[in-house]
């Protein structure tokens, strides 16, 4: 019990973040693998489709899409700088914040504990529920789109229907729609990441404030 009371909470938070970083990366290896295979096969297998997608690249590059990732990175770097460079004494005895010291100043638990539980719940959720990338389904869709973009059949269909059916224009519209939906999904995912990082930062800040106010 005495050993547990001596647990340094600042260093434990660093360890916690590191563990969940590796666990989260391991859980998403399948995602990275599928995305990597699509990226490698893209230039040789779907050159016309990639050219079309490049014309709509501004759909992805919006501030709403980039801001969450930058915020998450800033919060993570701030925590590491605070714990390792700015106030390293917070992790060293006898001035470090350990569990025993936190229990002695038990009113701080009303702030530290809720943030800790919320952070743990969010981290467990993001680790347990990882979306799959349907690579095979996407490859079929890409193959169909690439066929209509480079095939002369598209011109024939357009001529026969007097322009009422334009396969290439239909593909372009579908690609734009898919990119808008993908951008929206990416944006929501990045805001979840920001929320996750924000809870981590809030829990860390509650520890830092407890340490500073109980010196």
C-alpha cells in the first residue's frame, strides 16, 4: 500500500500516454496497411481517377479539417514539455505529486477523478472501437471509375444518348460526392481526436494544479 501511495502521478501520466499511443497504433495497423496498399497501387492502377481526385483536393484542405490535428499535436507537445523540461521537479521526490499526497489533499479528487475517468473512458472507447477500411470494396469502386474515365465506351454512350448520359461526368460527380463525405468523416474523426487529447490535457492540468497548490 505504501508503494502505491508513492506512485508519482505526473510520471504515471507520461507512461499512460505512451502505452495508449502504442496500443492505439497497434489497433490501427490494419487501417494503415489497407490505406498503404491503396496508396501504393493508386498511381499505376487508377491514374485517371487520381488526377480527377487531385482537381478536388481543396475539399480536404480546409481549416476545419486541419485545425483539430494541429490542436491535438499542440496539446500533446505541451504536456511533454511541461513534464520533462519545464517542471521536471514535479516528478521527483520529495516535491513530486504522488498518490499519497493527492489523498492528503482529498478535495482535489473532485477535479482530478472526473477528468481521469472521462479520459480513461474515451481512450478505451477509441481503442476498442476501431473502424475498418473496406479496401476490397473501394478497389472495385476505383476500378469501375477508372474504366469509365479512360474507356472510349464513355464517348459512345454519350453520343448514343445525345449527351443525356455522360459516364465521365457521372463519375466526376460521384467522386466529388465521395470526397465531400470522406472529408466530413475525417473532420469528425479529428474532432474526436481533439476531444480525446483535450481530456488528457485537462487531466494533466488538474494534476499540475494540484501539485502547484500543495507545494
